[in-house]
């Protein structure tokens, strides 16, 4: 539960009555919130935490390994989204910016051009 802190709910256990009449935990599970996140960065952090929680037991079960594999997929998807956003941001910065003044002069040139064409 500690490895999944913030993403886990309380543990539930399966008990078996022992020869002395006492109940003993023989199995258990911890539910983990596997929803991504509001941003790719949050989704990446959550995926890494889910993976760490799934692989935290000394001897991870098949289910633990399956959850870790799903978390790895989430991690890769989040990293791809982050890379795409960075590429888009770089492309936006590389585009020439037109200032408000230049746009205003451009609009004025269009009006003057139309006015001259109408007099010609």
C-alpha cells in the first residue's frame, strides 16, 4: 500500500480459520486507481507509481505482473503525449509571429488596394 500511496484504497484480506480457531490472512488485495491523470505529466507519474506498487511485493503474483505491464503501457502512452506536446510547442515557436501592428497595416493595405481598384 505504501508504494501506491495516494492511488490505493485499503487492503482487503481473505481469511482462513486455523487449527487453533483463529482467523489467519491467507490472501489479499489492494485496489489501485489506474485512471491516467488530467495531464500527460500526471498520467506519467501515476503510471510509474502504479508499476512500482504492482512490483513492490518480494514475489509479485501473475496479477501484479499484469498490472505492471498495463502501467508500462500507460507510461509509454503518456511519454508519447508529452513528446507530441513538446513538438507542437516547438513548431508554434518556430512559426513567424505577425504583430498586431503588422496585421492592422495588412488590413489597411487591403482596403486601400480595393479602393484604388474601384477608382481605376
